[in-house]
C-alpha cells in the first residue's frame, strides 16, 4: 500500500515586499516535504510586486491578489481559504521575511500528528543573523496584557531544549495549522488587522481545548521589524488597541480591572510620553486613539469572517449500512 504524503498549503502574505518574497521562496524550494502548493498573497502592493513576482513563480506557486490592503489577518485568511478549498490537510502561514531551513517542516507535522488536540505548531525562530532567539512560542498574561516571546534574545548553545512544549500562542511569522482545527475554531480575526492576531488565535485555541505547540527542532530565521517601527502611528495605534482587545475578550473581570489600572496609570502614559519626548506627535496621538478604541470599540466581537465557507470544509461521506 502506498501512503500518500499530506497536502500542505503554504501562505506567504506580501505587502510591498517583493525582494523578501523571492528570498523566502528560494529557501522554501529546498524543502520538498509533502504534496504542497504555495499561495503568494498580495495585499495590493505598490512597489511593483504585481509586475515582478508572478513571472518569477514556479509551477506549484500561485499568485493571489486581494485587491486591497486587508492586513495580516485578512490577507492570510484569503490564502487559507484557497488552500482549504484545494484540500490542504495542513496550512503553513509564513511571513515573507522568513528564511526556513530545509528540514524545518517534518518536526512540525510530526508534533501535530502525535499530540491529541494539537492544532497549531510553531518553530524555534532565530534572528536574521542566527545568533539569538526571537521566540519559541509565546506566553500571555491577562493580568497585565503582556504577551512575550519565550526565550527572546537568548542563545540556545549548550542548552537541552525539550522535545516540544505547549505555549499560549504561536509566533505568527511561521505557524503550521491543522485543518480540523481551522474547521472547528475558525480563521484569523480580521478585525485586528495588524498585531496580536497570533495571540488571539492561540487564546481562542486554548478556550476551545486545542493545543499550541512550540517545536525547538524546527528552525526558521526571521528579520525583526516590529521594534524598529514601534514609534510609528500605525504600530502605536494597533498595538495599543489590540492588546486591550485581547484582555477584553479572554480576560475575566479581575483580569480586566488589573489591566485597566496598569494601563491607565502606567503603560499608556509612558507610551504617550515616550513618543511625545521624541517628537513623534502622530504616534503619541495614535496611542490615545488606540487606548480609546481598545476600551470602547467592540469590533472584535464580529467573527463572521473567521467562519469557513462550506466550500472550504471537507465533505463528509454518508454512512453506508
């Protein structure tokens, strides 16, 4: 009997990142695991990606335009829906500024198969130079709202890492999702648009009794850009708002009170003041707007876009008596 390899859909979301996409694809082509198909999803780029990328794609690589900037969640969801409609048993969400190692995928696949109710697996993510760790999954505190990347900034030389570990959320730069998990729990929450989507997905998984696994024997390199843009109005707004949304949705009353007290009297004034002192007036105002929206906007409650259409669900065979 011949055992067919699993069907893996790979989603690479691009927004004005043509060079990153080409480097990511070059590394990905060295990995021949499974029956796979790659969707390069373009969020309405204006850097010439629409002209340069489609001719550079290979046969199993598909160009998909969203027609608008749908953010991280919306753009990736467009690709995930296509992958599931194709019949993918697993979906890999991969940032274009990642460089994968040739054997990074099998450990993630084995983990999802071996551990009951495991729906998400993420690798050990190194910095671009490979000298330090960016993350081995993440840990979230609903008391403070802090969502930290495990092992961030550390070196793993000489350390005995566990075979795998359960974490609160994956690092969204690279995560493998199991089809039954997506069918039951749903897609990324598009209301978040940018930042904390991976945190929200991990906490939603835990609420629905699914596990997120961090696999240290799967290695990926990723260029860190969040800190460099931390004083921009976009990062300031969405980072502030979405952190509050996560606590509002998944925290209990005492979590929300603790988060509100800490944010009102410490976190938000410090973020506002730091940007103001540096002359980042738009970013400072974005913190205020983000805090207001985080407290009073309930857009995260609209989860219609997280539900898979019928075409994306696997058809169930009728029972034959």
